């Protein structure tokens, strides 16, 4: 049974969450959301820092009444996705092509709830840093905070974050030691041929044919290069070429992602990407340039902090509701924080659609559970 003081926050948290949902903002543009978060935190007496790292981040500091102790970091992401909403809810997005389709509105509401609860229950020794992070969807916000010296300015001995996951039943928590989310590498491939009339393909070098061959050949990078006992996912997600129905264009462009759980698989796959590009260029007599756009590491949980999450979830929900879950091939820039400090990232089970679906809406029934989990982590580590 949930702490009654936490359960009493449910309606208020749902209101915050739905307001944020209705006014979504993209990466590094979370100005309204940040202002709302900062205003609430100040009203509860926390020490609030806005604009950390010249971003829209909000960091709030809460010190316990029992003196010095560890410093914990609790993190939530605030940004939305560049996609249109198809939920039909009364509080649907007022902004075209911007939508909280991943649950960050819920994560923000949960961390706000934890801050409000702990602000009136300071019977702990140490400090809690509440980190409201921008730009997770672009895998850039966490890195920006690390480069700005987040942990130097706001010391954290360990750090925790959660994410909704409908692969886990409502009322359950999933966590594991080691990689729980994959590394992600974004790439772009530029193909340069020779444009010509569609009736005279022999007068040109067709980049669409080369691109089609490249898309097919890239699948062998995983199936025939990566150890089958390791994991990798390579997806070409965009193919841009041509402007007219009767003209073979001079250029084409592919974009996609590579996701891996181990450094070995990542390097093997990246090497394979370059090798296939070189081979297609030679085969088709065109130019092929591989561009590595961005990368983020795997999200790797430390053993001790994973056990903390398990114990906290068992205390809140019962030991039978704690799942040792398999990793997901999605990615998270919380990984950058886990590279610098031990911590754990865990899944909060929910009912409803998978995130990034246009009909997704965060399950408000999980809000109080999320607060209870964070509060129990604080109690265990600082209480």
C-alpha cells in the first residue's frame, strides 16, 4: 500500500502532467516547461537553479534535516517528440507536430511529486539533487550537462532515473545489472552519381539503384559480421532522392541508426558500414560518403545501485513485482551520467500503447508509484 501522503499527490501530479502534455516543447526549447517546474520547486522551498549549462535545464537542491551524508541525483527528461498526436484526449497537444509521445511529461510530473513529498519529509542525512534535463530525444541534453560540469556543480555520489515501459505490467518494476539500453550511432550516407533522363539511364550513374543495393547490403553487417551471441540492430530510416518522375537524379541520401549493447559489436558494425559503402561505390561507379553523425553509449547500470532499486521496488510493490528485465535496443542519454557516476535506470510498468506511437498517452496510474520508488531510494540511501 502506498504511503498516504504520496497517494494524496496523485490528482495534483496528473494535473501537472496533463498541462505539460498539452504544451509540449522540443529539445532545448523547453522554456515553458522549465518555468513551470522552477516555479513549483521554489514554492516548496527548494534551492532552484535555472539555465544550467546555458540550456533549459532546471536543477533543484534539497538538503535533509539530519546533517551531512551522501548526495543523490534523481533525473527526469522534459522534451517532446517532433510528431503529431492522435490520442483524442482533452489535453492533447496545442502545437502542430510536437507531442509528448514518449512519457517525459509523466517523468517530469513524477520527479516534481518526489520533490514536493521530500520537501515536507526531510528526515534524511545528505542531499538530493533533482535534475530536470532537456533534449533527451536528441541524445544531446545529458551530454550538454556533463560538458557543463553538472556533477562538479551539484555533486552526486550516485544517480537514478526511470522510464515508462508497457512491456512490463502495471504495478511492476524492471531493472537489470549492466546494459539496460543500447548505444546508438546515427549515420548519414551521401551517394553521388550522374543525373540523366529516365529514358537514357546509360548516360548517367543512378544513385537510386546504388542506394537500393546499399540498403540491402547493409543488413549483412549485422547478420554476417556481428557475433550472433551479441546484439546489434541496423536500420535505414530515410531514403531521399529525386524531384521529378522522369529524371534520374544526381544524388541520393540515406539516414539511419545503429544500436548495440557492447563496444565490440559497435566497432565491428561501424567498420562494416564503411566497408559496404566502399564496396557499393566501386560496384556502381558512384561516390559514397559515410557520415557518422552522433553517438551515445549504452546505458549501463551499476550492481550496487541496481540492488537499491530492487530493494526499493520490493518495499513499495512487493518482491514478486520486481522483474529482472532483458535490455531494450532503445537508447538514452542518461548513459552519459552513468559513465561518470554509479547509478541505475529502471522501468516502470504501465498500461497502454508503446511510447513513440501517435496514440500514446502516459498512464497516470503510475505517477504515485514513481514517486514512492524515488522516495524509498532516498530513504534507503540517506535515511
